[in-house]
């Protein structure tokens, strides 16, 4: 004997208009995935969104570091390290966080040694 699947109805309030395509996609997710998995993904994304909104998460930090040190010569890296206070000011004006600046300095030290 085959059991018939039971479905529940979910009603949500959303802040913005939802497109028909997005609604179908949500319906597909809810129909095919276990609720625990959907909630797990939503919790993760909610925490990430809150961190990004609060300024704690700098999305793309690695690319910022690579952009700053790309194609630097050892001499240029040594100059930046010698004038580090000036570089910190410049990085802060561009909105870089202190952890990102610290990572840039770490890479500069490696370039300067080579």
C-alpha cells in the first residue's frame, strides 16, 4: 500500500514583491527538501546577512588583499613596510578593516623577503 504524502500550508509575510518565478522556486524547495535542511540553510544565511549588514563580514577580503599586493616588487614591499603608518592611514581611508590590513602586512613581509 502506498502512503499519500501530507502537505502543510505555509503563509509568509515578505517585505517586497515576490516574482512568480521566485515563488515557484520556493515551492519546489519546500516540496522536495526536508524542513530541517531548509531551516539550516536559512539560519546560516541569516547570520551571514546580519554580519554583512553590521559591518563584521567583509565579503571578498581575499580579493582586496590580492589587489593591494599584486605585481609588487620586493623593493616596493619594503618601502610600504618602512612607511607602514602612512599605509595604514591610506588603507583605513579606503575602508579596510584592521584584520585585512594585518593580512596585507603579512603578505608584504613575504614579498619583501623574496
